[in-house]
């Protein structure tokens, strides 16, 4: 049997160490660790209860997934929109080398995109081939809807007014905007 104290080493307990036997419960090392982690969990759960958070776990406090594409998610989506269905290796090779993204990083990102409903995969031989479900225009609409809802109280008018106030728009762009408005009025 071993005694693990405050030092970083565990030493054999000899029969003549009565004071240690009285002061500490002599447990195998794994039992000491289990008790330690149980104490930490109780401490954390106590803190969670005091600040009135859900008591099931700290996982609930993790960052929620973005409803739209993050920068890291947009990169492989751009590859898939350009190339069409591709394997993880093909996506990795199509991404800029300067990003230094590993196979496992890209695979994780593709799985997240699949969970968010942007992709699906099929198995072809030994490889999974990822297919975009949402095209670029649908993704743009989703982002615009999110921004409109979050920052402009679902008011397209407020969004356009803010855009016109804060951006310098040349005459050609203004004419295109006017044509779109006119088409919208006709429909």
C-alpha cells in the first residue's frame, strides 16, 4: 500500500508509521484521486447552486453554437460551394496552406457544419464525402435574417437606413438599389 501526501511522490507505508495511519485514511492511489475529484465536483456544484445556475453540469455554461457560419466554418463551406462534394482530404488540400489546418481540425469543423444542417455526408469506399445542403445564397439569407432579428428588431427599413447612413455608396450601387426597390413594388 502507498501513501500519497502533499509532495509529488508516493511512498510505501511502513508498519511503524503510526501517526500517518491515524491522520490519513490509507487508500490506493486511484481511490485518493476519486475522492479528490468528488470533492472538487461538490465544491463546483455548491458554487453553481449559490449563483443559481442549473446544477446538472458546467457544460451548460459553454458557449452556444453560432446560428450562422463562423469564420472557421465559412472556409470549408466556400471550398464545398466552389468544388462541390469533397472528402475531408480534398477540403484540407483546397484550403490555404498558410492556415495550417490539420485533417482532424477540418474534420471536426465539417462535423459541426453537419450538425448545424449545412452539410451531409455519404460514404464512398473508405471516405466520407461531404455535400453542401445549403447553398451560398441560402447562407447569406440566414445571416441577414439573424442580423435583422438581433440588431434591427426585424425591421428591414432600419437595416437599410443604417447601411445608407454609415456606408459610402456610389451612384451605380444606388441605381441598383433603386431598381430592386422598384421591382419589389411591382411584385
